[in-house]
């Protein structure tokens, strides 16, 4: 079942069936009476830090509670240490009767709405309106003895638009081109990628200098990982094991995040503050571009060391790649500061081999206000590898070129100051945020016509196609 908070209604007859299915042990469940510490630490604890509309975070009250007591976070820390987590585990366990019947445990009934089977009163308010609430279900799974998250009922394609001047990211269903949810509590969200298995979403948080891991079931931040500086964009390996984060501070670095441990395991020194980083389609390299030093930095993902760099004529803006028949990287397509178009870099030769300038669009006035030295600022290769799409903030169009010959085959108006581009997996629809219109445009790739204009948040820029699991 796929749903967004507040947008799905479930009939009473269906509710009983769903609860019966949910209560049945599916996998990764221990014998009743056993509570798993790691599941508590990594899946349950994040719920105590989550911000919900109209409610304070659990940690605000429970660091002072005598019954269920949470440890205070250490100064400047974003999550509990393992020692603190064990104390939280012991406190929570005292309110649990391990059972497949969640209503036997005060830990679960106290914050649950009375109408849904919860206690009459909770001094911190009722955080969970239903036993189908995904956060409540995570806690109930722990009480039932689970050691890992259950298999999802479905995994759906979603388009997520981060809003650069907001504190939210908008979730779009590409089937209906409607907004079906949002991710909140991340101020100045920058880059976004999704875990390949759909379990979580990664968003760089400029305000807190962190990589925020969002649970795709709850849409809540489950972990904030401290970074070495202010982040910009990020990339993830195709096996989902590693996230690379661009650090937009001199002298420049890429932070390496191990997903399994949810820790920052290395900071790789590179040449210049990194605006964007990408993982090549074969996952062999992480490629970061610097505006300040005009360099492309290429890191071998097997060693996490820089293996080559290329000096360009001006600052490196968005990049994308196409591949050879064997899946290895063929070309890097690069947008540059103060250039209205893109350059082409041969990956093996490590040099620029072509440069394409976007022509004026007849009948459209050129706009130069607020370009931030980036007249063209969005690139993507279609999933079939046959076309390259490049946005122009000057003319509000996306220019479409055929590959490999780089002939322009079409243009589509996509609003004021269009930015990044993403595709549905089948390549039928392209999406891009129009930062000046607070709108995401959907473009039919075959007809090269805009088919939807979707209102989103403030100044939408980075955008991504992600898979998201649903209960």
C-alpha cells in the first residue's frame, strides 16, 4: 500500500486485515521476549528526535522524565553515543512487554491516540493517530522482536524536488504528476539521492552541515551525520553502500559516508571547494567539480584516492555522463561558469573534445538577473543514452541534443530559471525545477512538450528520481 501522510483513507474492514497481516512474523523476528538493541538504536531512537507538526520532539520532555528517560545529547552532537543508546534502550525496555500484541506495552499505548487503542492521556500529547502510523509500527516491530526492517509492501518511483530557499522537499508521483508528500525539518536542503533499494533518501543539509538520512516509510530524518564542512551535492554508489558528499569550502574535500554504519569514514582532500559530486554509472569513480579552481577531480571509489584531475577554462557547474557498450564512462558533459551551453570531456583521454553553445530562442527575452555566473545549470542524459538535456536560465528552456552526434533536436519552455533535471526510469518523462516560478515541470520526452506544471516549495533547484518503500 502506498500512501502519503494525511492523504490515504482506509476502510474499517480493511484495517483489521492489514493489522492481522502486519502482526504476522514476516522475517528477521526473534522469539517473543527478546528485544534487539541494534534495531532500537538505528530504527526506534530516531523517532524520539523527529519533529511532527504541532508537537515537540520526544527528547524535549523525556530527558526530564523519571519513567521513560532519554539521555541528553552531548554538546554539538546530532545523535546519541552507543553508551547513551544502551541507557535509552534499558529505559524503554522497562515499559515493554515483548509480544506480538502491541497494546500490551505502555511504551506503545502511551503516545497512541485513544481512539486507536492508546491510553487516555499522555503529557507529551498524542503523536500517533493510528496503529498504521509508520513510526508507531517501527516501534511495535521492535516490541515484537524484530531485528531488521520488514519487507516492504511495495516500492514506488518518486520524484523529489528540494526547495533551496525552504525547509522542505516535495515528493511527486510521476504517474499522476501530483504532490503526494513532503520531507520536512531540513532547512536549506541541497542535494538529494535515494538508496537503490528504496529504504531511505539522502539529503545534504546546508544549515546544519550534515548528511540527513530520511526513512522512506516515515519521511522523517532518522540520522544526521556530521560533515567536515558546508555540503552541496552528493552521489551514491549503485550498490547503495557509500555516499559521497561535496564539501563547498576551501581547500576542498569529498566526505565518504559508510551507509551500513551511518558514519563519516573519510574526508578526501581535493583541488578546490566542490560544488557537485557524482558517482559514475559503473560506480568506479566519484567525480567532483570545483567552481573556485575550475577543476574536475576524479576519485577511485575502490581506494577513495584522487586518480586524476582536469583544469577547465572556468568554474565547474553541473555534470553528467554517458557510457560505452561495456558500461564504462565515455564522456563527461560539463556546464561551466559564465558559459551558456556545455563542454564535452573524453573520460579516457582526460581532455575537452567539444563545446556546444546554446543559441538564443526567438521570441523569448533573455534574462540575466540572478544567474550567479551560471547561465546554464542543469544536465541529464536520458536513460536510453540517446539524448542530452541542458537547461538555460537565460531563456527558460531546456535544449535537447542527440547522442553521440550532439545535434540539437528540440527545445521546451520550462519556466523561469530552470535548474536540475531527472528522468523516470523508463525515460518517458523528464522533470526539472523552475526556481523562479516555484514549479516543477514535467516534459514528455517523446513529444518534447511540457505535460504538467506542479507547484512546489520556495526556489526549487536540485531534483532526483528515487525509489521509495511503502508499508
